[in-house]
C-alpha cells in the first residue's frame, strides 16, 4: 500500500522503515521541509536494521494523492496545524491514522472533514509504532518496535476495515477500544513517565548533562509517576472506561517483568536501550507532554467531577519552572470547547465523531462550540 507519512522526524523515519520493510510504499512529507532535504532513503539501526528507498512529497496535497492510508507522526503541538493544511486534500474512505492521539485531536480533524462533507475513518493510536532517536536526516536508531498498540476508530462502525489496514501496515497486535477518549487517556502514559523524571532532574537538564531517564527513575521519582497514574486511571473510570496503568504499559511495550516504576526502569536501564535525557527544558518531554498530557487529563477530570490534585500540582510547579502558564500551551483545547459538553456528550463524540452533526454547524475556530441536538451538553 502507498502510505502518506506526515512528519519526518524520528517517528516518521521509524514508520517509513517499518512500512518499507513490510513491502509498503511510504511517502514522507515534512511540514517544515527541513527534515526531507536531499532524502532518498531511510536507514535504520537497532531493533530494525536496513536501508530502504522512500518517496518525498513537496506539499500535503502531493503526499496524500493516491494514498491508501495516511499516518500522522508529528508532535502533539503539530496535530492542529498539520490537520489544517492536509484536511482539504483528504479523500473519502482513506483511513487517517493518528500516532499518538493526544488531546482528542481526532475530534478536531473530524470537524474539519464534517465541514467538507467528507467521511473517512479516523484511527487514534495510544502510542507510536516504535521508540527511536533520529541520528541524522534519513537515519534513525530504532530502540523498540511496538508489540501491542491500542486503537479506536471514529466512527465506530468503520473499525473492522480500518484496523485491518493498520494490521497490514504495522507488525503490532492491535487491540480495539470503542472510544477515542480511552486512547487519549492511554496516550498519557508517556507524560506520566516523562514529566516527573524531567522536573525532578531539571538541574541535570539545565547543566546539559548526559543522563538517562530510566536510571534516574529512583523509588521517589517512581512514586510520583504512580501517583499521577492513579489519578489518570480514576479519570478514565469516571467515564466508565477501564485503561491499563503506566506499569502495564511498560510491561506491554518493552517486554520487561511487571513491577514498580523504579524496578521496571532499572531493568530497562540495565538492558541498555533507554532514551537519552533532555538537555533543554524546551524538550518535548515537557513542552508536549505537560500541555497535551497532564493539562488535558486535568481538564477532562474537571469535566468528569474528579479531583486531580497531583496533576494540578505538577502543572503549577512546571509553570513556575518553565516561566509560563503551561495550561495555555495546548492549542487543541480552545478549539475543542470541551467545557460545553456533558460527560455523556463527550463520550458520544469520542465514539461517533460528527456523524450526526449538521454540516457547517459551528464556528471554524471552535468545532465543538455550537449547539447540536444530537449531542448531550
């Protein structure tokens, strides 16, 4: 299959390598253009080794033209601007796969398509196809190829065919979830891990030291991760959703024995395949995972009437340390207008999208902001 990959960073190159190794035809598009200059092939080392030719698109229209599937692999802050650019060129019926689907960005795309009267399955993945570090343009060191991925398809009745496409593209076992909200909360496993270990090692980051997050997840750091995670699980439960813990995520994704976060991270560090610690406070482990993970979860908690004091404390401390109100850094929340929805209304939208919503029913900058008799508010 021909697959348009929107994003050419570490995850874009990882996806291209995995797809090409399985006989598919990846077409890479870099929103900035800088990551595909002179690119003609992708070289992978680590968990997947080889070199494969890839095509490069100069613009989003060329990227998705004749594509059998579209895969979005940019950081969370890029979901909205990339969706804005590509939505006019998406074709009916072609699956659009979001990896990983932070902050219910699937709903944002669903409204853009609703205005155009275009129907296609939107697949929300809880995590990326793998973990990796980009060594250079076109060269990626792949640490892990995911063995299991959870996914929700919007609208739900499109799930069988859309997930069949995902299974043909990626080697992971796919587990279907009925609603995108479960995926949005599941994708917050990374923030639960990244944010505590970074905030509690801020001096190492600001001194630009070489450090290993797995090694620095001491028992105290691990307990903060697990406290955040307990609140995340409680938020999901308030919506009637059962999701797995961050400990289970590590067990599933990295195939290490189940245990405390400190124990599991120590095992991963001993295995020698852990990520490198950030050397700047403006790293995605903080600038993405706080607004699109911790802030999103806190926002949804308030909608559900669930107390999330650890999330709120982390947001307050991070705002002080980063010198700005990080709760304002999520560019999706203002557009989604979640505060206008009831708990059930949010669940319905996260399952069906805008299938029952009248076309052109809301202002362009606030897809969920107008009245809809089909959605509880």
